[in-house]
C-alpha cells in the first residue's frame, strides 16, 4: 500500500508474497528445568554460509565449563554425519532431522535460544519464526543482525574473536 500511495508505484506491478511466518504469538512452553537452557539449531546442515562446524565448538565450551544445556539439531544436509560424529548423541544433544514447516512454531516454542552462527545472512525466516515463538536468537555479530535485532533480546556471537565460544556460552547463561 505504501509503495502505491506514497511512492506512486503502479499497483499492477506489485505482488504480495508472504514469508509464511505467522504473526500471531505462539505460546512458549515453560522450561521445566530453567537452569538448563534449551538450545536449538534449525536449518540446513552445511558448512558454507551456516558454519555448522561452530556448533561442536560451542558445545565443547559448555562441557568444558561444566554448564548444563540441551541442544536440538533440526534439519538435514551434507554435514549431518560429521556433526553426529563430533557431537555424539546423548541426553544433551538430539538430532531430529528435517522438520515440516507446519511444526516449526511448536518446536521452537519448546526452546529458549536459537543458534545461527553463520558467516553471512540476509533476513532469515528462521529468526523471524524464533522471535515469533519467544525464542532468543544467538547469532553471529553481523551488521544486518545488529540493525534489526534488539540487543536486549538477542545474543551476538563475535565468531571472529578467539574467545567467541566462551563469551557466547557466558552470554547465554546471563540472558
């Protein structure tokens, strides 16, 4: 509407294409163990762009510091088997594979933090979905994220810094 009325675009040239993210709040399920943050990675399991190799580094830091956590890895891709061998499968790390789009909101509502430690991103739908579900994003400290995410409701991981994993683990526990 703004493009047509304010900027005088011909309305026949414009189409509305929704992202597919519901704009009604999804009620978050309470954490029965609030001392154990529930983390989720939801997306393609690929190294280029998504840098999923950072997940084992962060998990290793949690374990090294003796911090309790639960991590769900939802998605599939070429790095799945590598991640499974590096992270193992125990009571702290769960691989659930591909998730149907209709189930994403409820899945996110069962977690506290969503990890997206990419090297570059536009405006990922997964972050919009996380915010809609009341889940705090943990994202690489990229200019785009800094522009539109509220620093009081996000954790920015400075993944280019040597101590990023320790700082990120600490920030998650402080949030």
